[in-house]
């Protein structure tokens, strides 16, 4: 069976950008592939943080993932720092990665412009990411569009390593995108991202979601309720496409174009569609929170499975390289 690997930072609870852009795919792929999903805590320490806060965010991410349908009985779900092979292979990959390639990564440029003191770990982030994927020899990586550039670099790193040692050992990974590969934030300005504070949490209560949806940016042409709009350029319409049934999406588009509805009417219908999917996820999260030992067990089993595969890959790679 072909393998998939994907990782997510322990940023606390999932937001609907992560969910629609990546995690919904994880849930589907776990039925078709041998799947490895990791909460990548070694990635999270490339910016300043508090240990107690990291612990809490890691737990919240694990709860969100399992509540969203990532099933530890069907896939290998684990914490990156429990499988030390990730950092070991990252060092090896550092020795074949051109510095210039790292410096031109968009995410590095964005994040480094927002940091006071720059750490080498932030620059080397995509090298660790390449190692994460390569350890499982996965050819498909379900991610959002913002990760495509990192995956190109991962392919390049793997290719350079294979060429250097004249083998076809590591597999060049390809991104696996969802139909909603890039969800914009509710401010309509940039992608939805935890660090930009423009998210809707997957586990937010309906009243909180409504407080965020109500003022959210729509088609700027719709100043008055009687002004017709263009659904294709409206972020709310895009979120409808992700959550509402096709006939509702069709109806919404028609009401927008004909100015039959105001944007608030459209948002109310969206809220109902979201609640149909998110309500059960919220309920599962509450159950998981009440039984922390079940989640701990699942993550421990996941780490053992992941380590078995990762240590075999790393062992072979080291042998090819003339290491112990
Ligand atoms: P964030 O940008 O909020 O810090 P991460 O970088 O941890 O989120 O991303 C986790 C996963 O979610 C990645 O696969 C990423 O591509 C996807 N993702 C993040 N934000 C979005 C978005 N706005 N739209 C679609 N996918 C996204």
C-alpha cells in the first residue's frame, strides 16, 4: 500500500483553514493509504515559546485532529519529538541543502520579517520537513497550497541526496491538494492563519462563530442589500462551497447575483451548514478532553509504529552514507 505523510504544527485547536485545506484530506486518505500523521512539535520551537503553553497547544491539536476524524486505529498519529530519527535525518539533509534555496522560501521571508531575533532553526525548517516526509518514503503529502514551495524543496533535497550516493533510495514527494487549497481569513486580506488572528476555530461555539462571521468581509460591491454581487470573488461564498450542500451553494450564488439576499442572510445559512458539520466534531472533542488517558495511549502506540518505520529507513540511509 502506498504511504502518505503529513504534519501539522501544535498551534492549539485547528482552524477551518487547516481543516478544509489539509485535515479533511487526512481523514479520507487514512482509508486508502498507509498514513502517518504527525504533530510537529520540533517545528514549533523555531520561534519563541513557553514550554507549558507548547504542552497545552500540543494536547489541543491532538484533540482537534481526532475529533475531526483522524482515527488512531486507522492511521499512525504521533508527536514528532517522540521519534528522534526526524532530527537525525534533518542533520543529514542539511549537508546536501543549498543555503540559497532556504533563503528564498516565502514562508521564511514572511516569518523572519515578524521575528525580533532570527534563529537558524527557522531557516532550516524545510530541511526538517523534508526529513519528516522522507523517513516514511511517502509519495503523497496532503497539505494546503502554502506548503507547495516547501515540498518542491523537499523533492530537490531528496534528489540531491540520491544523486550524491548514486541510489534511488528516498522517494520524491508530491503535494496532494484539496479543492479548498487556500482559505482566506475573515478579514479577506491574507490566508487564514493562526498567527494573523483571522481564523474561525474548528471547535468555536456557534455564538463565537457568528460574532466572527457577521462582520466578515464579502464582495465590496455589495454596499447596500439591493446591490448585486459576484459570488466567485466572495470569501463567504468560498466557505459555503466547502460546507454547504451543492443545491444550497447554487441558491446562495443566485441570491447574491440577484441581490435577493443581503450578505447577513447568506452568512446565516452558512452558519447552519457549518454547524451541521462542526457540531458533532465539538461533541467528540468534549469527550476526548474528558478521557486524556485514551489520547495518550493512542499517541504512544503511534510513536512506536512511526519509530519502527523511521529507524529502518534511517539505518539504511546511514549505511549507504558510510556512517554507523
Ligand atoms: P497556520 O498557517 O495556521 O500556522 P500550519 O502552517 O500549521 O497553519 O498549517 C497546517 C496545515 O494547514 C498545512 O497543510 C497548511 O497547508 C494548511 N493550511 C493552513 N492555513 C491554510 C489556509 N488558510 N487554507 C488552506 N490550508 C491551510
